């Protein structure tokens, strides 16, 4: 864990306490079993907003606390540990797009409402099942956006979409010209195909030529923070299980074959944490963001993939049951892995940044 | 977990020290030594120093600056961590390097400072600080590798001295060393408490050293045989039977040194992508033409960067907590594995040209690449093999129990 200041320690402890008491995995299970289309509990999101989490990277003048990305990462990690379902990540990424590229009027209009949790926003970039920001055909003419976005996260509750079109990012409000078709994925969170047909769109005119990449890097880093919590939870649960499950009159934790596998995972988790924290710190410092984001998400993909699989195997048969939590983490893990760049995409990007 | 920051001494004192170091470098550092390094000198050969190298070693040694934080009383620099950092920065700025190194500095010295008697410290620490004495490690034996406590070399109490008989192996630099710190058996009835920590002169009668030829062709390690070697009692460090405790403490220093991210980065030289760009086939778009290799290099570099971030984090956590961070336990295992992967990729980039053994058609650098790849296989075996590291992580960090 990065060395934190006092406020960050308080924030993390508060988040840890809240998810443990108010948003354990059983809360996610209840949502899932209700088949709630929004995919989250509005009361819980209101509580998160009241604690200030929705405004952590939004400046004070727009109603946020400007606490920084590492601070946001601490909260998101804790949410990942219990699979807390909320639009916090999506909304924060959308807010960061408005911060980077929005006019004063756009910022004034949206940031306070996103900071207070009153509005939910999300980022809509990809048009196919694999992340590929180079292939965008959604286009705008006369201020109307048309195109179809695939697997948009938290689309059901979003009042605002930040949409990638051929010539930049646009703000599109839900309503006329915006049609959702639910796509239920294994993680049972909110995902939808969103069709925009002549939807009124406002361009994010600032932020320069790399606005989309800059926003995607924020998405990659914050998503890795959720993945870190997910991986940590599977690791902790697996270690706990090995310490209490008895076979051959021995607790499993005494078997060297299993000890070495856990030692390997522990090393992986250590480098994953360093990579994710490195990404968050790069956002706070403003230096080397593209590279740090690629390292963070690639390492998160690699390690979470491995830990989520090993978690099932090491839990044995009980890990295959719906009643046990470890399977829920596996399903969430794969969706997060695919989000904003799978491993092949990220390695290619890393090599490209490195000039080879 | 807030960081405690030492109160900064007055800026002027730091500036004064910085100026002192600069003046020292200007006066003593021979410009022709710029950029050289002695990182591997401890195991790479006898001290066939050039005149300039000797003068540089003596100048640094006289100040104790090769061992900057060790106490001044015993020949160290007596510097605070802050000043040691300044020293390091100024050396780096001038392209200068620390000529004082080897096992005496990395492992034995810190351990003796902790466990040695006053007399032993006065005798042994100053020559280490001056870089005059080469130490080697007498730990492993033919039947005591990973199971180190199984060591059998005996030291029999003969009144004023011990009579030592047995064999050590994998003695790094044994053929060039002046002295050995060794774990010996003083009691056969207790595996761990029967071990003592003894200092042995390598030129004492009855000591015989035979270099071992390795798969790389080099012979950095030796077998060392002891036949009725008399070792004075004053060379026992700590109490009889305390050797296992002292010996393990020393291994902590070894692990720290083998895995330090910074020094490993130096050892590894330029990054892989630069080499690939220079030596690999490049396509019209400026990418490595071998797309599989390109993907694997990117994979390696991502994990290597995550490792470097982890080494830095371990250091920051240790500083903030005032103790060793628990993730330090993974650094040796991860760093050595990555080093091996890098060596494999370096060879793949140039194909058979990277597997040259000798003779015409290969540059010095290419031959070094082959040797480095082969020698690198040792890194996951020595200093506590990866399997032993896994045992340590599982038991000490993860609290997984021993078999009942």
C-alpha cells in the first residue's frame, strides 16, 4: 500500500467500514436476485454521495472535494472487495471527461450534479465487443449524433452519456433519440447497447487532440483500482479457506504444493498493487499517465485473471456453487478485464508508446 | 500510516556537505574511470586494479565513504541517511562509482557490527571500509543447500582453538578471498543450536580451494576443503551455538542486496525495447517485425515496470513503518525470475548470434550475453532458492502452517 496521508487513511478506513457493514456481498446478491434493471441501490448511492465519494476528483468550485485520484482509488478498491454495485466509477470517468474537455458552461451545468450524486453519467466509446477506440463510426451532423454503442456500463441509470464520435467527444442526454437494449452479462451489472438516432449532442471542445485517450486512461486506471479490490478479496477468501478446510487430517494450508501457489499469487498481487497505485499517482502528478495507465491495466488484467481462476480451483467444489461468493468475483473479473483494453490491446499500446 | 519525516537539518549544512563531496570528487576521482563500475568485482576476479582504480579506492576508503552510514569509529563514514543520499547523488552526477564492495560490505560487515565483540569490530571492520580484505561466505555444503542447517563441517574445541574439518561449496570468489565467514557445527546433538559462526583465514594451513567450472564457462564459485585447520577462539562471533541466528540475519542482508530494484536495474543495463529496436528487424511502420516477440517484450516490460514500482514501494513502506515491509519478501523471487526472462528475450532478439560460445564471428558483447544468460540461471538457486523463498512467504507472511 502506498504511503498515505492522514486524510487518505481516514477515507480508506471509512470506506472499508461502510462496505463491510452497509454493502457486503450479500447486498449485491440481493440486487442480482431482484433483477433490478438499474443494477444498483439508489439509497446506497445516495449514502456514498453524502460521504463525498462522488466528488473526489471534482474541484471544490464545482461541488467536489478535489481529493485526488489516489484517494478515489482507495474507495474504489474497497467497493471492489465486496462487489458493491454502483455507478461511481462510470460517473467519475464521465465527470473527468467534462473536466478535461468541457466548456465552463458545460462544467457548471454537470459537475455539481455529478458531484452530489444527483445525476449519473457514463462513457460510451466502443461499438463492438472488444475495446477498440480506433474504430468509431458514430458521427455528428448539425448537432445530432447517430450511431450505436456496445456494452455501455451503467447505461440504465445514466442521464448523461459522454459519447465518442468520429470527430471528438460529445455530451448526449438520455431521452429523445436514445434507445437502450439491455445486455445481461455474467457480472449481472448494468450493461446496454445504446442506439443514438439524431440525438442532440454538444461537443466537448477543449482538452486537445488526445482527449479521448486521456479519458480512456482515467477509465483504465480507475477500473484497475476496482480490479485490485476484487483480486485482494479473492486472495483473502482463498487463503482463509485453505486455513480452515481439513483433508487427510490436515488443514490444506499445511500442504507445500498449495503454499507455493499462494506465495506466487501473493507476489502477483504485490506487483498489481504497485502498478495500480502507480497509475493513480501518475494521474495526481500529471506525468507519464499513458504509460502508467497501460501498465496498471495490463498488470491488473494479468493478475486478476490468474487469481480469479486459482480462487475457484483452490476452493474446490464449493467454489463452483452459486452460494459461495468466489464465483461472483470470477464473473466480475472477466468483464473488468475486457473493459477499456484487454491484454493484447494493452501490450500493443505499451510497445507503441515505447516506439517498437 | 502517515509518513514520519525526519526534521530536516539546516539547508546550509546539507549544502556544505554537497560542496565537500564535489571538492573531493574534483580532487580524487580519475576522469578515466568515469562510468566504469565494480558491481560484480566481488565475484569477478582478483584485484588486478589499475593504478587509477587503486588510488580511487584508497581515497574513498580513507574517508569511509564506501560504507557511508557505518560508524566512524570503525572506519565508516558516519553519515546520516540524508548525507549518504547526497553522497550517492553527487557520485552519480560525476559518473563516479563506489570502489568499496563485495561480501564484506554487503553481508558480513553489517552482521559483525550487530553481533561482533568490540575487539572483532576493531580488527575486521576498518579493512572492509578501506576495501583491503576480500571476504567469502562459507555456508553451503554438498549436503546442505536449501537445507542449510544440515551442515556438517565440524569445529572441535581444542582449548585455545577450534580444529576445523569438512567441506564448503559454492564459495563465491573463494579463490581470491582473504578470509571466510563460515557456519560450522560445534554440537552434533542439536541441528540448529549446534551451529556456530566462525571466521577463518583462507591462507591457513589445511585450507584448499578448487574452482568449479560452471555451464557459462566461468568459475566464480569454488569448493573449499578444510583438513585440521586451526582457528583461534577469538574468531568465534557471538556465542557457541548462536551461529544459526547470526547466519540467518546475514542472509537478510544478502536478500536485500540481491533484489534491490535500483541495483538490479543497473545490472540489467539498457532496456529491452531499446535493444530490440536497434537489433531486431523493423517493419515499414517502425514496429518489430516479429509480432510475437514484440508482444512478449511488451509483456516483459510491463511486468518489469510493475516490479520496479514494487521495489520502490517496499522501500517507502519500510521507511514509513520503521521496519522491513512485508512485500520485501517477494522481491528476490520476482527480480531474479524477471532477470532470467530478460536474458532469454535478449537471445531471441538476435537468434543464433546470441548463442555464440567463442572464437570468430561474435562480438565481446554477444559472448557476454551468452554467459549472462547461462550464469543467470544461478540467481533463482543461490541466496535462498525460489522454492525456499516461497516457503518463507507462505509461512512467515501468509501464516500458512507447517505440516503437523
